[in-house]
């Protein structure tokens, strides 16, 4: 992604979360990722009464799920969109 497109995507992600219209996010086409990593999926969940984001790293043979506070999950997504994945799809 170009830096302008990446900035626009990050802004739209933060706006969707703030406005409550975020549904899910898919990162695909890994560039310089871990071997076997195919996608990362994100969606909002409620854990013990607290709104969090569930991130699922999908590998060829396993999935790794982490439920993180929204701010921390957005930081992780920022890092993943900065060179690890070439495509990002935001669903609202």
C-alpha cells in the first residue's frame, strides 16, 4: 500500500471504531511475514463486559487468536499494515 492509502485506511479504521460501525477487518497477501501466515482477521467482541478486538492470525496449519483492548489491537494492526500485508479490507 502507498503511504497515502495506508494513512487513509488507518483513519477510516479509527473512525469506524469510534462511530460504532466497524464490523470486521481482513488483512491478506502477506509480504514479509512468518512462514505459513495467510491472513489476519479482526472483529469486536465483548470479554467480561469489556469491548475488545479479537485478532486471528491464520496460518496454513493453525490459527492463533488474541483478544486485546481496542487501542492495543489498533496498534498491532498499524504494524501489520506497515509492510507485512499488501491488502486490507475494512467492513462497516
